[in-house]
C-alpha cells in the first residue's frame, strides 16, 4: 500500500473548515477537545519503551499523550500528527497505540506515519496561509524561522513544508 496524500490533505482541510473562522489557521488543542480527545503529557524515563516518543495516540481511550520534554512547537506538530492518525482512522499497531518516534531515519517512515505528517502539515501550515504571510511580511523561504513562529511550529517542520511546496508536492 502507498500513502494516500490526497485523503490526508482533504481530511485536514475538512477539519480546518470546521474549526477556523478564515478556513486557514486552527488550534490543534481545540480540535482535540471538540472531538472528545484528551491531551495528556508524559515524561519518559531512560529505559522506557517510549523513551524516544514525541507522542502517543490511544484510540480506545480517546487520548493523545505528548512528551512534556519537547518544545511547545514540537508538541503542536506532534498533536496534529496524532490527530491525523485519529481522523484518518489508521488501525492501531500491536499494542493498540500509535506512537511518533523522533528518531526516524529519513526514508523509513511507514505510509501511515507519512500520511499523518501530511495531515499535520496541511492542518497547521496550509499553503494559502504561508503565501499570505510571505506576501504581507515580504518573506521568502529563507525566512522559515519567522514563518514557523507565526504558525506555532518548529523550524524543521516549516523548512520541510516549504521544501514540499517548492518541489511541487503540495497541490490545491
């Protein structure tokens, strides 16, 4: 099976249209709350199975756990990523949870993980909003740090999003 990019993007757009007055920006924490999904924090200890996890979705308990040791920007993207698993109705793994590990080597993420990343990017960093900010503030792609601050995501997430847009991997 290959990743279904259009399904992931459309699901994020649907959420944005429900939770945004302008159809562009959303608060992932409000989306979770409105859908009865609890957001809790965990602090992994050395030796824990999830020591490198950024986030965990427990669909049965309608709960997303975020790593309290990560930046708010990283937590924001992680929450959106886990919401992607939820809204895309990804089946849970062997232990009944999906967990996002920050140590993925490039190119080895599963299709479901990449779909959840696509959902999160589309939810938090819609191309239209990025283009509006670039025009309003006379930014270009080298201003990724300022764009990241405006949208509440990490510099890495914004650099990846801009790269996808620039390389034509983002469609309307």
